[in-house]
């Protein structure tokens, strides 16, 4: 998670760790919904690169 920028980290925390919907996370954090979704997509790509993709090629 340290490789993520603060907005990405906040989005991942609210949606994937705390279990909130995108809308709830956007409202709670003040991040616009579209920006939050983009931050999640970017964060998942970064985490996939850092952790490796466990799926077979």
C-alpha cells in the first residue's frame, strides 16, 4: 500500500478494506465518484504489479 498515492490508498481502504460502496466512499472522503473509481483502477494495477498476478499465464 505504500506504493499507492494518498488518494488511491484512501479509496482502497474505504472500498476494499472497510467494505463501503463506491458512492459511500466518495461521499465519506470527498473524492468525486469518477475520480474514486479511477483511483481504484490505478491502485489495483499498481498492487498487481507489486504483488504479482497469481493467475497462470
